[in-house]
């Protein structure tokens, strides 16, 4: 698992989903897990895993609030949004959601 220092750097140095993509990509590279998939496009950061059916989509709304959405694979193995949506002003909450997802993958 990744050291707390890397997660604290994410918390204090991220303002946009693009910034978050850069930081999380660095963390994924440190973990050296080729099954973790991270992509960024059109203002959305997607985090998934090749061996698990769940993931996260992270973006911001028009007011700058973070939106964390659950992802699940559908019948065609493409990710689809779940009904789970969390809005927050705190980048710390976003980092914790990503950490919880990665811990869940590592423990499964």
C-alpha cells in the first residue's frame, strides 16, 4: 500500500480533476500494479481495475464541488455509472475514497 505522505500530497496540491489525474497516476506508478486503470478525459477522472467490476469517476460540478460517482461494469464489460453519487468540497474526502477503493482491491 502507498505511504500516507503521498496521499497527503494529493490532498493539499490538487484543485482540479486534471491535477488529481496527474497525482494519482504518479501514485499508481509507485505501486506498480498494471491492473489498475486510470484515465482522464472531458473533465472526468476514471479509476478502475482489470480484475474487479467496480471503480470511481471523479469530476467537479459548475460550482467547483467534487463529484464522486461509483462505476460498475455492465453486461458488455463497459463501465457504467451507479446510482451512488457523493458531492463534497473537501479534496481529503476524494483522496480517502480513492484510498478505500484501492485498499478494497488489495484485500480482495
